[in-house]
């Protein structure tokens, strides 16, 4: 929620162009999600290690949930707490980068647009 607080403060200051703030906030958040996707894409190589935080059963369950709901579950990537793990799971599930970026950019951009609308009304 830190990015939302910073964005709200900058919006309230009336010193910045709103579209530029929304662009920077969205791109920064999407970049963080892309890093999560990359981590998820390569995390499977460590799943056999003793220190790995998820057991095979948990990974299998996660895989089944993602396959059941499909890539559109990434629309929820805007949500605090849930969003970051979803972006890691998408990488783990080999979601193509182009579709990942498209859906996540839409979701996170919409979140910041709603925040800006609330802050400026």
C-alpha cells in the first residue's frame, strides 16, 4: 500500500500532471510484477531443495488452481497481499510474458486510475 499512499500525496499536492503520475505508478508496479514473474519462471529449479518454502503438494495444488481459472486470475494482481503471489505463480505456470504484461498492466493501471479519481473528486 506504500505506492498508493505516495500517489495520493502527490495527487493532493497538485504539483504534478495526473497522467504522468498514473503512467509512472503503473509502469513501476508492472516492472515489479515482471520481476516476480521472472522469479516464478525460474523458481521450479529450486523446488527439490530442503530449504524451499513450498512442498510439491502445495505446488501441485497451486498449479491446479491456476489451470482451473486460467490467466484471467491475473486481473486480481492489483490486490494487496494476493497480487504479488499471483504474479509469481504466473511465472511458475509459464504464462507467456506478452499476456502477463497485458493483463497485469490493465489491472494495475485501473487500480491507479480509480485512486486518482477518488483523490481528485
